[in-house]
């Protein structure tokens, strides 16, 4: 029996060694180069006798599945980082004997998260900070949908740290950008045409949002209307498929519960439509005010950056510190949970927190 086990182990070592040698030879010969991969896929499609649209649909399915998995990992990682930061703070405060004053230490958490993100962006990514989705739209319009290939990995890491430590950014824009960059990367590696790359970028965006919100239709409409602005059938079909696959992957791991638990409501009188109209106007004005305040604050930070008052990597830490101070009074600003929105939907949230 022991001789058999020893021989079996020897066989495994020999097999692994053979695979490793074969892998090294393939790398040295350039078989893993993008052009070789594209040529191999083209030969495979010719053998399968598939037309270009059908084969492109399979690529969209792959992007939907991969982006769905990224969204699941993204969701889980944020929860773990959040537990590490806030759970660690709670235990640390108890150990120091300051349990009654724990809230005053909360601003430290998003500040530390911002510091990590600032250092990482400055010395690892070396990319000037900007708006995630704005850069995606700019790539669609000006750069044939091409984005830096490995930017999605960096954005996943920085978003997990920022949101998990209490940053107020939310998960929507980061996962949309991550999915978009991943789709763009696949299109570039496979050397697709600019139109195809833009479509794959939209596939990644739709799949990411669909997976996070468990809402495939919402992901599709956002990608088509906001990111691409293209309603053609050749664009619509792959994006729908990618969004559905992303949702299926997300549901298989995270469950089928909706992101927001909206209670049933029935229209009793047509007079209510007047109030809905007024609500729409009020929401639009609020959005305009929010955007103006957002850009005003951003302008102040840009002046600090341009005048070099402090190192650029400290700016996210200052933003995190301010978020933490606000979070002492308005806990709903912390970006990990949708609890405040859920409470507001069912009427259980006070106006003070909603205004904050």
C-alpha cells in the first residue's frame, strides 16, 4: 500500500514537472502572445463554422460570467475589509478602556483607508485621480473604447479599501468602471475592431451593475444609454446576454433578494400624480444642487493639489477624515450598507439622517 502511495506521489511530481516544462516552452515560443491567441480563436471558429456575431456573443457570455465573479469577490472583499476596520476599532477601543468614547475614533478609519488609496495611486498605479465613469465615457467617445488593460485590478483594490474603510463613494460606480475596463481589456487582447471593443466595454459595465444590484434590465439600460449611447441591435444583444449572465452568477453566490426592499403600493387617486410630478421636480433640483456642491468641493481639493500645499497622496486621507467626521452625526454616509435607503423607503428613517 505504501509503495503504491509513494509511486503515486512520484507520478504526480513527474506530471507537474512535465506540465511546467511544456508551459515554459510555450511561453518562450510566444504562444501566449495576444496575436497567437487571436489566431488560435479564429482557427477554432472556422472549424466550428460559427459566424462572427455568434462567436462574439460567446465572448460577451464570458465577460458576463467573469464580471459577475468579480462583482461577487468585490462584494465579499468590501464586507471583510469593513469588518477588519470597524471590528478592529471596536476591539481596540475596548482594550484601551475608551468604550464610552468610541465614536470620536471613527474618523480615523476612512482617513486610513484614504491614505492607503492615496499612496497606492501615487506610487503603484501612477495615474492622476479622476472620475471613474467619466473616464469610461471619454474612452468610448475619444479612444475607441480603449482603457489601460490592467486598470480594473487597481480600481478593484482601491475601491474595496475605500468603501470598506467607510468611504462614502458607494459600490455602483466602482464596479461599473471595473467591468468596463475588463471588457475593454478583453477586446484589446483579442484585437477586435473599435466598435466591438466599445460593445464589450458596455457588456462589462452592464454585467457589473446587474450583478451588484440584481437588476439586469437596469444594468443594460445604464450601459446603453449613459455609457455607449448606442441602441443598435448588434450592440443591444451582447449587452443583454452579458447582464443576464452576470446576474445569474451573482444570484448563485449572493442570493436572489432585491437590493432595496420596496413595499407594495397601489395608486388610489389620480390626484396623487400631481404629487409625483412635484416629487420629480424636487428630485431634479436636489440632483442639480448635489452636483454643484460636488464640483465645488472637488475644485477646492484641486486647488490644494495644484498649489502643492501637501503631498498628493494625502488628499484622499483628508477626504476620508472629513467623511468620518460627518459619519459621526450621519452614519448613513458610510458607503458599505444600503440600510439608510431601505429604512427611508419604508418610512422608518428620520429627516435628520436623510438630509445628511
